[in-house]
């Protein structure tokens, strides 16, 4: 049995789940999400929890059991609380500015970079150097944060660039340190 897949998902107050044949809809205070179930996976909606079951012991069904449970758990958390990724813009002259719903990045390129939010996500800028990416879909929030970071990833020698707030950049010694 899948250690992850057999765990039930408890539903918090205000979250509603409806299960059709292969479609699971989850509604909550922050929004709603849908997921199409793969073949061989069944979802049972009991009073306060969701249980994910598989129909056979085929390898493909065993692989999808825990994955489906994790995706549904993330959906429940997303519509109830939401997800947030925090990015820091580090460097002299590096800054981020709110532009409508998107953000404009000035990170020592020959041009500024405009990034618009994906559906069901929002971007907020605090000060000149902190960006908050928020949304109900964990995958969309992570994807948007990765696209923002990709504009100017942290430099290994100076530490300048866009990084996640929890990320620790290890600074490499330069050529002069190697000669000594």
C-alpha cells in the first residue's frame, strides 16, 4: 500500500468537495479548483474527509495513488489558506516595481522585464526588493515564482540577483583567492 495514498484528507470548515465520475471539484473561501482523476483511481467523499482508493495493484495505479492524494491535499490547502512564495531582489540598482497586476523588474539588463501573473495568481511588491507571489494553485504559484527568478538568478560570485527568501547562496571565491 502507498503510505501517502492511504492517508485520508481532512476537510476544514468552509471547504466543499464534489466528485463526479472522473472530475473532483473543490470550493473554498479563496476560490475553487478542479482535477481530472486518472483511470484506476477513485475518490470517496465522506462527511469530513476524502479518501483516495485505487482499483487494482497494477504498477501504474500504485504510482498514481500517492500522487493523486498529494494533489488533492494541496488543492484543499490552496482553496482554504492559499500558497505564497517570497522572492528577494538583491543587488545595488536592482529593483522591482508594481505595474498594474504585474511587476516590472530592473535588474541590470539593457531593458526592463515585465511579468504578468498567471490565472488565479497575484503578484505584490513590498518596497523595492521583495516580491510576493500568491494564489490557490500550488503549481501555478511555483511556476510564476520560478519564471521571475529565471530573469536574473543569483550570481555565485557576488550574490546579486533574484532569489527565494529562504534560499542561501554560497559565494564562491574569485580568482585572486585561488592564487593565495
